[in-house]
């Protein structure tokens, strides 16, 4: 817990050094030789050689050393791959001065500890010492930093002691937010969520008033004259109201990620596809929100994320988001919508695979959006793209090892090609 210090008994270990073991063995040999040779002075020498490392061991094991450690992080929440400065305040709580020692701080990732540094002696009377070092977290998550490890020895170097002091404190590592280019996808948002753009087809022109039938369209919207003219079912292109808003569908169900590891240790990456999805949603969500778009993130599993209108809390919740089991609540792309019969703006689905129920809702609710884009993170089944493409979704195939901005630029190229095709 940052900024707080809980009381905890320090953990201490003590062991003989090579010099101490050598002296101990020499003492045993001297004692044995004194009985064989009948030389009393060898007995005295052997006892002294045996006693000295034992006294050194007791010195490092029971010498009073009480320290408190409090850390601060700057910034308090850091993006993955970016540096954070850790400030450490060490206080001497013992009535005795400390001895020369080295300190290391435990880390949750390789090399699992900072480089050893000299810890100067601290006088009695709660003397404080301020230290600092820099860390670069390799991945997102909420990690424990600490406890501090203090290494010291007796004056003769016969025994080493190691003392773990303080309690671990939490460092929040958010996904790395990438600045996505502007103008790739046009979403009307000149004045934020209040802006509304109306688009009406020109009367009397069937080609402008109709479009091809898509799965889920109501039969009452079929334009029979245009269908006869084109040789396929056509539906009326009714007036659309494009609100400056977007929905981001975030698949958090474990069963929908084929590369998810069934057994993984805390701190390991459970699914690289999921990690890419988390990083992309962080960048896409904040990009749209900064552009004045009203953004809503819809999770397929149980809710874990904070409202994106509070960007710092949103990023911190992304730091902790995990894959979950299937949700018993049916998915709705129109969650919290007051206008189910009008256009809901744009939707961006970030998925890898999906279950039949979710796929059905993606197909049937597509017509509620002006633009529907599915970012399919590999490994993704090829038939998923076929179903979505037939329903009018724009499918962007994503390699989880590629930078997130490449997927956004790929969408821009798809839109550009589609624009030329309409022209």
C-alpha cells in the first residue's frame, strides 16, 4: 500500500563465510591434534578457532538492527516500458547505531533486485536516510516492490547476515498508451458528445436511398422495386443520425482466447492476444475520448473497468484487468442506450475468438451503427471474419506482436479503399 507502513517482524538470516568455515575446520583439526599429540597449546588454539566464528555468527544473528522503510513512486502509476523513480526513506528505530551494510530492493521482475549499494551507518534516535533508484516495468499489472534486503557482516568477515526489512508496496503499471494518428477514421465530434450530424438520402434516387440486405435487417425495410432492379434484396437507407459517440467491445472471456495458458504464475502473461487487446483499448479509448467522442467500453465478462471519463482511473483498472469466465448476462452492444431505434455512432470490437451467442449479437446488432470495425487478434478462426464481413463489419486482422498503431493505420487504409470503391 503506497504511503503506508505496516508493522512487520524483520526476517533475518546468518551464515558463515568461507573464511569462517575455514577457521571452524582449523579449530576442529587443532582440537583433534591436541589429543593425538598431547599438546595443550593446540587445544587452546583449537578452542579459540572454534569460538571465533561462532561469536561472529551470533553477532550477525542477534545484533539489534531495527529499520523502517517507506517508498514513494514518481509517477504513482507508470506506463509499461516507461521509467518510474522510487524514493526510499530508511529510518533507524534501534537505540544503537547501524553498521556498514549494503542494501537491495526486491523487484517482481528480472533481475528481481536492484544492484547492491552502500548503506551508510545510521545514528540512533530515528535517523532517516533518503535513497532513490529507477525502475522500468516490462509489463502492465499491480506489482509488489520490496521488501528491502540489507546485507552486512561482522568486523572480521567470518559471518554474513541478511535482513529483510519493511513491507512490499504496490506499484501500478498501466498499459503503454500510444498516441494514435488523427484523421484516420472520421467521427463527427467537433464539439464533443453534443454534436449531431444528420444525413438524408436524396429523394427519388433508389441507389442513394437503399443498400444491400444484411443479416438481421427487418423485412419491413426491404425495398422491393430496388431489389427487382438490382437482382438482390435491397433495404431502405433511412435517415441516420450520427451521434458523436463510440462503443468499444472488449472481450474478457478466457474461453475466447486460444493462446490463454491454463496454468500460469502470478506476474506471467496469460495470453499475448489479450495483452495486445488491453494495450490497444487503452490507446484507442483515450484517443477517442480526447477527440471529444462519448466513449463507452463494453466488457463481455464481468465488469472490471472504471469509466473512461476518468482517464487515470480507467488506466489503473486496465492495469489490473484479467481474463474471466463466461458471463451469465447476455451481451448487448446497445447497453445503456436511450435510442435503440437510431444510429449509435461507431463500434470497435477487439476480439480473438468468440462464442456463438456473442457472435449472434454482433451480427444482429450491426445495423445500429454507422461504422462497425472488428479487430481480430491472432490466433483467430478464419470463419469468424467471414461471418462478420458478410454482416457489414470491417475486419482488421492483428498480429499480437505488432505495435498497436499499425492496426489503427490498417483501418485507415481499409476506409480509404472503401471510399475509392464507392466513388
